[in-house]
C-alpha cells in the first residue's frame, strides 16, 4: 500500500493580484523574527515577513523549487493552506535582470550621496531600496542554478 505525500496549498498575492499558486511539500520564508520552514500539518499561525525570497519546494523533479521575491508582507498558515499577502511579489522568471542591476546601482549611488549630505532619512530609504534589489538578484541567481 502506498502512502500519499501530504502537500500544502501555497498562494502569494500582491496588490497586483495572484502572483503564485501551487502545491508544495514545504515552503521556506524569512519572518521579521527569523527563518521558517512550513511543512504539511503545520500549526495555524500568522507572522510578518521580511524582504526576502520565498522558496517553495514543489516535489516536481523537473522544477523542484520555485523562487519568489517579496518585499515584506503577512503569512497565514491554516489547514495546509499557506497564504502570503505581500507588499510586492515577483517570480524569479519574471524579474528583469538589467532593470534590477540598474536599481541596485541607483540605490548605491543614493546611499553615497546621502552620506555626503549627512541625510540619515535619505540613507535609510536608499538602503531599503538596495535591500529590495539585492533580494531580487538573489532570487534570480538561485533560479538560474537549478
């Protein structure tokens, strides 16, 4: 007798609508308090998410993991359903590498100018923009190495 592998239904939604929907054997996220791995039959919970990649292990041998970059959000797990409501979410395959490289450079330049101007607020905003760009570049890098 074979046992059926339990799965989690994963949905990631942004203000632009549904970004990702699939079933998974596990999902790795970065909450504001640290990393989490969500497996089937996980206890019900809600938590705030950081700017980070979401790594969904699908169990499909052809595409074992899906990478999605998010700019923070909220995660809810209940009854083997995982929902992420993100401020921004983009699948690795949809990221424009050249545009993100430009955003990274612009953020670095803005950080340098803010240092010169002694503008703490501008520096913090540029640092956040840099973190977002680096997150997307990290997602692209992992996606390419599959």
